[in-house]
């Protein structure tokens, strides 16, 4: 089976499948098709499937013309019919792994995908989980589901885990050139699955000794960032009390050529990975009677940053205008969780808006990438344009995303007061009405 699959990979005879056509799945499907593998995307959302089949792009990291050409050439298609999985040789699971209402892992999408694949699993198939999850998921959850088909792992099919490392909006590292980690269930699985990724990507493929190592790798990467951002956020609170500019402190520390990596404070953590992944690890650790105290402490700091930023906003209004948050007009600049993207998953800016409204503030928002957003079943409309009148009518402008296509000098000139949580106004000469996090 191994030799046959390696030959089919080399000859581009593999039919690839991707389950989940979101921020991870669609770019991966495009790269597989561009590498010469006929690719089929699977998704339960009919609208996404229709868009793909029309060659219409909806993901920022995918080039519009690439998608359109691949669809036109018959190299890429999409379907809601999971029975088509019987026609693929390689399938990657790229579905969401959110937290539930109790901050515990919700792996129902992964489980459902595995069950759909199991119904149509065939001999000589490669199955790879890319969705971020807790260590042990591939072997403890996916393997038994797939083997319920009657086929045996490593005898009839190969199984592995390869963590997605998508960084939306990154101008340098995309799906194609980001190094990949592959942990197969057995040496043959690692070899074959790695060969498939090597045929698709222009990057190193690191072979981990097991799926659990690869799963923990992804958790480590994002927990590392979570902890360091938590440290910086806590220092931002301390430095504000000490009247020290933390942003300047970080710039000074960056001059050290070794032993220091800069991280920056902000209104909280956003995106699907960094705010969520540590919860997966701390949840799994409890199974072993272990409490991840440092990780949980950093999560507590980061989770309270939206509330802290609202508190700072109230302090600014009180000191400058003797106003309270209740009844004040506040303009929030930026809903996306990071700069220059249209992704607002887990965005701290949305939590800031929600808390401000609960405090009685009249809140409006503007984001050049996000004209509207939905949260808890409700739709919220943003301002269509950032005008002088809009800012002059606000008691406070809060900057919660560092979009590069916003003229912050224009903001400074027309705002009564600015609370900059991202330090995007650092190069402005006039800062009399600006306070930074």
C-alpha cells in the first residue's frame, strides 16, 4: 500500500479531498489543486460550496484568479455530498474546533467529519486531521471511528495529524511556504502523508514520531504566545499605574540581539487559535490530575483585557470631560481581531463594544474590512465612512485594531480624545488628545 501510494503521489494520480472550506480548508484545497492534484472540497454550508463552484473567492489568503482558473480547469470542485469521499485517496479534516459555553473543547465537528469519512472509507486511503485539538484526539477519537468501517489502520488506510498554521493576512507566510509538521500513526503513515504535503508545499515537512507529538506542537506554539502576551498585558496594567510607557520599554528591550522576543499588549486576544488552544491543553491536563497554573494565569489576564480597556476608557472620559461611560458617545475603530483582515472570530473589540453598551455608552464602530458583524444571533451595522463629523460627535475614539489603511493623523485632528490600545499613533507629533494602553 505504501509503495503504491507513493507512486500515485509522484504521478499526481491522487484525488485529494478537504473537509471544511474555511480559512484553513479553502487555501489548502487551492494549493493541492495548483500542485496538480484533482481536489474536491466538502462543506455542510451550501453557500460556500456554490461560491467555490462558481470560482468566487471569499477567503483573503486565496488569490481570486487562482480559484477561478482551477475551477474552470476542472481541478477544483466542491460538494455537500459526503458520499463523494469514496472517490478520494487523501482527505484532510479542516473543520472548526470551538469551545462550548463552559469553555470546554467542542469536537463535535471533528467527530461528525470522521463519521462521514468512515461511511465511505476505502482501502489505500490517507486521512489527516488538521483541526487544532487536544493531544490524543487522532488516536483516541478518530482512529476508532474510522475502524468502525471494518478497515484497519496501517493495514487498509493511513491516519495522521498535521496542524494547520494559517496566519490570516500574513504577507510573507502563506499555506504554501509555511513549514509543516506531520505525525502519522506509524512510520509508513508518516512517510506517505509527508510525501503528499511535500508534493504540494514549498516548505520543510517535519516528521513527528506520533500524532500526539504533532497535536502538542500546535498547542505549544499558541500557548507560548498566549503566556507571553499575558505577561505583556499584565505589565501594561502595572506600567500605567507607574506612569511608564510600556511600548517604549519593549522597543528598548528589542535592541537585545538574543534572549528576548517582543510581544505587545492589546485589548485582548482574538482569532481561532491563541485564545482557545490553551483551554484544550488545560482541559486535557486535568485527565492526568495536572493543573496548568501558568497557562491558566495568562488566560485570566488576557480574558480580562477588554474589561480593563473599558475601565481605562471610563477613566479618560472622567478625567478629561468629567463624564461617565453611561450616556457617552464612543466610536470604536476596528472590529477585526488583527490588522488588515476581515476576520472577527473571537475579536476582543466585539467584547469591548458589548461591555461599553452594557455600561450605557452609545457605541458606534468603523472597520474598513468589516462593514457589519453578527454576534449572538444579532447583526450590527458599522459606519460606512470615517468622517470628521463622525469623530467630532464622539466623546472618545477607541482604536482596537491597527489597520494600515486608516489615517490616524486624521483621527487625531478631529477626535476630542483618543484611546489607542494598539500604539498605532506612535509616530504622530501631536499627541495631546491621545492616551495609549
